[in-house]
């Protein structure tokens, strides 16, 4: 179908057959779709007025939600590659495998599973809202997190099509869990400060909780994403490698935790370049999984480029 129009009536795709809404602007009512074949939208625009169309695969093109869609917010929507176009609230589950263009808010109790594509606009995660992302992610949006972000796998590239993309802000009480050994960088060199919003501002907690390899913030020093720490950066496993620079106002804290009972599996933070400190570095060792520290034990938890007067900048190292 190449002329657009209303997807209404009955459509049945037999075994091996494909029905393709290919070109034009379509709107969807409650058309029943059936059959063992494939029914797909790959056209220009598709407006969903009230709900999704069962069995319709939305693969490319733009999807626009009407004001009464699922009662006025996203409660259950999955896009396999189409662009979600517009500003919406997510109160249920949104499974996103393609681009978004607009402003999205993950409400309290909402969940956005983002497995690929480019986000343009803004993304807000409310208190008790969750963003899970993994896959090939392109971030051309500003992100504000009041809830929980889980980075499960895949590389993240900022400023892919929008040079002013960013920043990522983790608000007080919010958490960003890093569960992978991948990189978070700009798409083009050199990154920050040429891309002035290519930074992460942490007022809450950013922690690496899984995998024993290296997570890079910035990439090889040439695709810089600056990390500004006013909260807690915690390494429970593996290495957090800060390739794009680090700023600490004096209110920030670096925390480390043995992840096994033997106390041998713990995280490390590495400064690839000399950090910018307003005061000093406040360090903490945390108790996890029942492990008890013993006198004389040592843990190499911090590494950095050669610099002078480093020891005078360190404080803390308390047990919590």
C-alpha cells in the first residue's frame, strides 16, 4: 500500500506472504490483522489513535501517538525500528529498538527498555522510574535522572547528529548502575569541551556493579566526555576508566567495595589524565557481601597519571 489512508477492515497475510504499508501517511483504527505471514509498516507516518494494532510490525517510518492513545500515556508499546515522533509520558513499558525524536518522560513506575537507535530531544527519568539501555545507542538528547538508569551492554555515542547534545545529570538520590565493559563517548573527536554539553554531572550515585573489565567514560582521550562529581562514584567491580577528564568540587566521593567474601574482587577507578580538584579527593571503602576488613590488608583501588602533591589531596578511607 503506497497511498496512505486508514488501516481499517480485515487484513490476512498467508504463509510466506507480506502486507506492507509502505508509502504515505497512515492512521490506524482497530483493524484486525491475521495470518501466518508478515504485516508491517515501513511508510512515512503512522498515527495510532487509541492503541497499537496487534500483529503490525512497525519497522521504519514515523509513529505518532494520538492524545487518547492508551489513555493519554504509553502503557505498553514496542517499536522494532520506527521513529517515535513527539512528546510523551511513559507510565507503563516502552520497548524502544529505534530512534526517538521529542521529549520523553519515564514516570514513576514506568520502564523504558532502550536497545538501539538515536534519541533526539530530552529524556527525563522520574523518581521510581527506570531506564534500561543496552545495544548501539546514539545520544543526541539531554538526560535528567531522578530515578534509576541501568546500562547493561553496548557503547554509547553522544553528539551523533546534534553537536550540542547532553548533558547527562544524575540528581540527588538517583542511581546509575553500570553493568558492562563498554564506552560512553562522543561520536566525533575531540568531544568535550568542543562539544560543550558532553559531560556527566553526578549529584547522586554512579556505580559499576558488574563485569570485571574496563568501562570507559570518554574513549582513548580523543572523544572526551567529562565527569563532574558532586555525589558518589562507586567501583564495586572492574575498572572505571575516566578518559575524558574528572572534576570534583570537594563534595564528591569515590567509593570502593570488595565484591567477594575473600576480598579479592573489587573495583578500581583510573584517572587517564590529571583531575581538576577544588578541594581534595574523599575516598571510602564500603562493606559488601559480609566481607570484613582485617588489619594490614591493602587494596589498590585508585590509579592516575603522574602528578605532584597527590597524597595531600586524599582524605577519608573510612569503613561504612
